[in-house]
C-alpha cells in the first residue's frame, strides 16, 4: 500500500540561506531514461488485517484438489475435502470444508490450519475465533468439538469446548474466545478443530476466522504491530484500494487487483461491505486471494483511526488483460463509481449507499478530497480521453467539491476537462533519483499539481530496472537506495507548490509471499521489519515544516542534496541533507536570522552502500539522534550514504 506523509503546500520565504559545500569532485551519474512502474502492491494489506484462516479453497474456486487444501491438515485420520456445497453458507461462499471421521476412530479427530505461514500465539492476547458448521445429513450424534491453538509439538496452548448435535442440519455459527496459557516459542503454530467420539460422522464447515486483538479494537481490523508501524510515520494520506488492486485480472494471468485483469474481476466496493458471509473475495492481480475482509469500511475506519485522509481510486474502464470499455458501455461503471463515492461522503437521507454506511455504524461522512481515475492508464492511453471525459464529467457534476487525478503521462494525451492533478509513477536506480532531484523544478507552473504516487529505487542496474536480484534488483532497500530517494525527496519538498503529495511504493510485503521487491515495510507472522527507506520516509514526514526557505541550490549534477523548511508553530528550521555517495561531504551553513540557537538536534541515518535492514538483521541501520553545535554560521559533515535532519531554533 503507498503511504507517506502528504507534502503540504509550503509557503515560500524571502529569507535565503547560504550553504557552502567542500567536497571532492566526483563524476556525475549517467542519466537514465525515465521508467514507469508496472504495478504496486497495496493488496498486501489484505494479509494485514488478521491472522485469518479464510482460504481460497473455501471461498470459491478450487474443489477436490490437493491445492484446495493448502495450509489445511487432517488430524487423527479425518478425511478432508473441499466441496461445492449444495446448500452453501451463503451465495458468496459456495464451498465448504467437508470433514469425514473414520468409522473406527476413537478419540478426537478433525483438522488444523497453519495460518499465513504461521500464527503468533501470545499469552497476553485473547483471540477471537469463529466458523460455521452443519451436518449434511441428520444423525443422532451428540458430543463436543474442541477449538484451540496448538504448537508444533501438538501441545494445546488455548482451547474451548463447544457442544454440537447431529440434528444441526442448518448452518450454525460457533464463536469462542481463546486465551493462551502461555506464549509459543515461535510462530509454527496452528488453529485446530477436533470432534470427540464422532466416528463415522460427516460435518461441513465454512467461513473460518481467527483474530488476535486488532488496532483500536476494530472488528475485521488491522494487525496492531503493522498498524502502529504505519502510524509511526505520521502519514497524512493513504491511496486506496491500491493501483493494481483496482484493475481486473485475466483468468490465465492472475496478476493485478485494483485495476483488475477482466472486467468481472475488478475490485468492487459493494462486494466488500456488510457481513463477511456476503463478501465473495477475489483472486488479486498479484496471484493470491483477497478475502475482502479488509473492505472499504475497514479501510476508511483505519484511516480515521490513524489520522490519514484517503486518496480514493475508481475504476476507469481498463483491465490489464487488455479490455478497454467502449464509450457507450461506461454508464453502469460510472454509476458504480458514483455509489462508491456516496458510500464515503453521501447523505444517508438522499443516498442508498450512504444509508448503508450509516446502517454499518458511521452516519457521518468520511473525509474525502481526491478521486483518482484508474491507475497507470498510460497503458491504455488511446481510450483514456473519452473514459476520462465521461467519468470526470459525470462525477464532477455531482461532486464539484472533489478533485480528480489523471493517470496517463502528463499532458499526453490531451484530456478534457483539463486535469488539475496528475499521478506520476517512477521506479529507477538510486543514481537516477539523485540525478532527477530537480525534475519538478523544470515543470511549467500552469495550475497543474502532481501526486508522486509511486516511487522507489529498486535496482542498481539502469539497463534492467525490473530484472532479477543477480541483475541488480534489490530485495530490501539499502542506504544507497534510500539516500538516492532522499535526494529526490528534497526536490519534492522544494517543489511543494506543485507537488501536493508523494508516496513510496510498494508499502508492504509478507516475507513468505513476495511478488515485488523492495518494499517499505516487511513482515511475517510474528514480526515487522522497518527498512532504511521506512526511516527515510519517517524523517521527512516528522520534519515537514509549513514553509519552504530558499537556499543556495545543490548542484544538479552533484551527489549532495538538501532542502530547508520552517515550522512557524515551533520556530524551528529543519535542514534535510542527503549524501548519495560513499565520500563524506563538508558543508557550511550561514543562517540569516536575528537569533539562532547555539545547538541543534541531528537525526542521522547512515551506513555502508549495501547496508540494509532484513529479517536476519532487522536493525542494521537505524536513525541516531544527537546534539550538535550550531549558530548563524556553522559547519557540518554529512557522512557517506546518509540521510540527515538538522533542527535549529531560530527567530
């Protein structure tokens, strides 16, 4: 998911800071051609909202195959089959897990599920578990089933017993709370359901869910550690439901979710609300199932809890499989986009989608200012002019207060109505980002503003940006890549009169299921790993200021970059400095203020060129805070491959 603090428009000051650099001459980076991303992975958020064990096989699709039982395991000889249930738990969830207990079985038998590559079991937590069951054929059986959390040695760490009877031939929900007696030594644990004394019985199960405590205790909520990591950056916005999570995916090429690759497989807001029983889920564009337990309401609630505002995308009529809707076919999709917006900000008295929102517990509208029309529509630029015209023309008439963001290349093709915002995406090398720190300085000031919606240094090989790791592709951000991004970010900050928002992408990756590297934040079943780029984003986000102060400009062909902002509420100036090479750089600052504090604070992130935070070395590089001498004139040395923030009180 793309996330960074919004770069608010900064007021320009007439005070000019003089900065002198004494640095050995270094060859300039070779300029690389601008490359545009093919995708980003906001859909990874679907793995964040629980340790849920809702599986693709049970939600739909795979039936009677080994693949259908991925992560499911029989206990004590039970036979497990995924079936197309003749009387499913809901029309959205047509499959069920059928469990047959052998006729000669004595004692407990059933099944287990290992979660998303493990389940963290913490004795301080209480887990909420639920599922539905029924007997497909009425029987005289009376007994109990045990629901629990079990470690790899077979020891139950938490369990509850529930009485069941064979006359239960209609779907019945079981809900239990599980309080572990002790924490597990690792995440190699399972969710287990067994039945005692049920030899010869057949029982169907559906709609499994297992949640630890969630962020702000929200139903279907976010994993606390990941949510808190996001909040740590103090982000101002969240782009959702994700670029490639919006478009549909072709059946033979399961590769993209917002855009989707077939029209039918696109993300649709109305299939992600209400009871989980009514959410069919879908195979996302990155090849894994999105249960849509994290739906539009859960997204919006999380944004409120984290004090972010949404930048929301609507489908633009283009699928990655190649489908581009004809103009005369757009009307129902424009109507669906209108309903999507009304669900977020509509009046429950006049709008059915808004009334639905109110019925789900949020009568007040959510915050919403920006609507993005599609994602990376430069892939279908030939039809975007009429798609943009019809979508924006209709939606802006009903929602004149909203601003609409175009997703083609800037001013190519020419669009009507003329976009006032464009979303720009770029994935490149660290050197490219340093060399292009002045990219927006050269943009015409014509009333158009820009959202740097996806950017990251992903490779050290300018000739094969999207290659493999042995061809230069990065697995995790490094200090070289992060300092290059920071150089580019000084340019975003300097051009905040036209760059209104920016976000690194992708936001999240599960270590055990990675479709794209590098990513800002990595995680597994038990831990979160903060990259060097995470700390870079955090340093910029927490030290934005509200006024840009002009200064001596860096060299366009240099390797040292900076920007200076001021917070009028605190009286502090923040000097951000990025050194993109191994050689340390000496700098002299001359500050034209009446009063300048004799000392300031330094937040510094620095390390070797390839230094990186990984699961095996999660804190190899972290920011270090210190106090440094300052004044109206002071010297500073920026270490090689470093990102620095110097904060000084002035008046």
